[in-house]
């Protein structure tokens, strides 16, 4: 009798436990579904907010672009050759037209910088989306990626415009600072792909009177090329060689000029390209540089 009672008790306990466990599982599932729905709703709201703000800024940017275009037209009308203004200003030349040109360009650059400041909150917002991205369904992931790329691209394009304006009025340090900020914002393992940016930074360092840092950036571009092809890029190679000279490393400059000369087809060595390289080497090494030296395969 006692055994039967015990079995009955156990049976009842198990029977009661099963629905309780099922109820707990259902509750947990519902809670997870609610959390997922809540996450999606929150992300949808955040993305929509960013998209709305980008839309309103687009109209503001258009109006600002028209205003800047008119200002630049006025600046250009006051100088003889707008393309040579930066060079003249860098040499210390002055005049009413040049001063007006610089004042207008600096003003335009600052207006664009003020506009760029309005993009900063959006950059923070898209960054805040990233931790939840992996939990989001695929359609939402795609929207997060799209809005993030749009904001980051707009921010970078605006910075590049500002830097170009500063460069065009010989404010090389200001232009350099902006381009360096772009460079540093790029993941280290992705920077080598930014050839145009690296060249721009090298050029600005050179214009700002810092050949050592200019050499670092130009040399990184040169060395990133396939060893079989790098000496065929005569323009880049000659820029690196000229910077070696500026930095006082004439030996490396001569070796690089020689390697560029050797990379020329033999029929080109007696033409303009070859003669230009010969002249550069002779200016550094003197007339003692002989034809047999030119034919040696050397690398800087």
C-alpha cells in the first residue's frame, strides 16, 4: 500500500513539473522574442532618425555649395591665374587680389568646417549602432551598413573639400592636418590602399617644408609597388630621389636615379627621359659618372 502511494506521489509530481517546465520555456521564448522585437524597433528608430537628419543636411549642403561657388568665382576674378595663386602666396607674394583670394578661400573652408561639425553627432550615432549590428536580422544589418557608409563618406568628402581649399590658398599646414586626421581614422591594415591620400600627404609635407616626413610617405608608396614594376614609375621615383637630395642623402638619390635609368628601354636612354635622369645624376655625382656606371643594375 505504501509503495503504491509513493508511486502515485511521484507520478503526480512529475505530471505537475512538466507543464511548469514547459511554461518556463514558453515564457523564456516569449521574453527572447520580445527582446528581439524591441531591439529591431529601437534600431529602426535610430536608423530613421539618422536618415532624416541626413536629408535635412543635404538641403543645407546644397545651399552652402551654391554660396561657396559664388564666393570662389569672385576670388578667381580678382587674380590673374587662379591655378598659380598658391605658388605665389607660398613665395610670399602679396597684392590686393591675392589677399582677397586668400581671405575668401579661408572663409569658405571655415564654413565647410562648420557644416562638418554638424556631421559629428551622426558619426557617433552610427558608431553606436555597431554593437547591436550582429544581433540584427539581415535586412537591418544592410540598412546599418548603408547608413554608416553614407555618413562616413559624407564626412570624409567634406574634410577633403576643406583641405583642398586650404591648400589652394597656401595654408599647407592646415590642409596637412586635415588629411592626416583622415589617414589616422583609417584602420592600419587598410591604409596602404589609400594611394591618393598618401601621395597628397607626402606632397603637403613637402610644400610645408618638411622633406623628411614627405619622404616617408612617398617612399611607402614607392616600396608598396612590385619590385619589378616600381622603377617603371619614373615620376614617383624621381620625386623620392629629389626628396633624398633635400634630406641630404645624395648617395641614395644617385642609386635611385640609376635604377630608374636602368629600367628604361635602351632606345629611351638617349631620349628625353634618359637625358633627364643623366642630368640629375651628374648634378649630384658630377661628370665622373660614366656610361658603364649607368648600365649597372643598382637599387637605392
